[in-house]
């Protein structure tokens, strides 16, 4: 187990970086936050986080810049570069291309899922270790994250009674419901498992349900035993894990959940908005990684 003095010093440096990420940061500033010498601060930071301080800062700034370009496509690339402390358009473009494999201009024109850097709290991680909780041993700092717009739409769904997750739902409802949902030709997307907010539940029904989204003007037949309800337009933050062996799907789900539990959307200009729609999961498929979505809205100061 790491020394708590070191862990807390690194956490103070992480907090300082998060608070000042849009300002110049020097090693001396981080050392003052850590209460150690600059050399020792840099050494323990890399030991605990796996990244040197300025590698960590650069990756975080580039991920924040990518989120800004995706969510505000009218922003000038030069303004984004300056906002995240890059000296020039050219320097920012080189760093962005090296980090993500495409230029910021190309990404701004056609956003695609990127491997964003998601800082892991040193304190949270080592607290879990101390308590004997399961933590990921692989590199959890990179998962695919994107924010997408969901239009106003309807969802055809089958509710359970008390189910809180997939296996309980299958026990109550049966697994064949997925085939029925997959047969609806007007579907906007593939079927989903959903955790419904209280505002979308009816008395005596489960938190977890399965359904498929269809256009708002859907007028087709609803399969027997299913119902339909409207969903408002919203933004969804999509998390996509690394590819995995199909038989290890439960591990893949647990690992992504660990990331989502400690993920702070405010770092990227959003806040959770669970009342605006269901959190959902796609069918686990190893070749693409496990995928979940959770509703978000922009922070009022960034809107």
C-alpha cells in the first residue's frame, strides 16, 4: 500500500491541475500544492498516476479541448488552443494530432469517438485498495467518451416488476423480449437495457427495463404486452470500454462502471441530468467494447 502522505500529496496536485487547467502551471506551483520539493513532487506524481506531471496536464487539456470542439463546433480552433494554454494554432494541431490521430479541424467538422484522458483520483483509488474493494489493474485512464444529441423520440418498452439489472429482468420477463424489440423496423437505434428515472416509472414497476427508441411520429403497431412513452430531447454522454473476450463480459461491465462511478462530467463542462432520460446499456459485444450512456446537460456557465 502506498504511503498516504504521498497519495494525499498527489491528490493535492491533481486538484490544483483541475482548478487551474486553463492557466499556466509550473512544477514549482505543483510542488507548493504537494508540500514537497519539485523533484520529489514530480517523482511521486508519476509513481502514483503513471504519467509525468506535464504529460498528465497536456493529455487533460487536449481532452478538454476535444470536448469543447465537439460541443461547440462554431468555436475557432485558435481560441480553443489559447484557452487551453497552447501558444499557437500549429502547436495545438501537432499535439492534438499526436494524441488523437486526427487534426482538430477534421475532428471539429466530423466528431468521432475519441480516447479521452479521464484522470483517476489518487485518493479514491487507494481508498478502495485499503478497503479491499475491487479496482482495475489495467490502464483505466483511457476509454472512449463522446456526448451525443438525442432528439425528442418515443421508446417502446417492456417493464418488469422489481428488476434492478439485466439478470433480474430476465428472471421476471424472459430474455426473448430482445428479439421482439430487434424486429421493430422503425427503430432509430439498436435495442437498449434502461435504468429508468422515477419520473418515467409507473407504480409497481421496475427500475430496469428493455426497449427500443422510435421516431416521435411513430404510428406503427406496438407488440402485445409492450407500451410506448415519449422521451424528451437530451444530451447523452456515451462511455465505451476497450474490446474484450466475450466470455469476460461481466468483468468488462464492472470495469466501465468503476470508471463511471468516479467520473466527474463537470471537468468537461457538463453535469448529470438523470431526470431527462434513462441511463442505458447496449448489448455487450466484445469486439466493440461495453457501451453505456447517461444523460447530461451543459453547466449553466458554459451554455
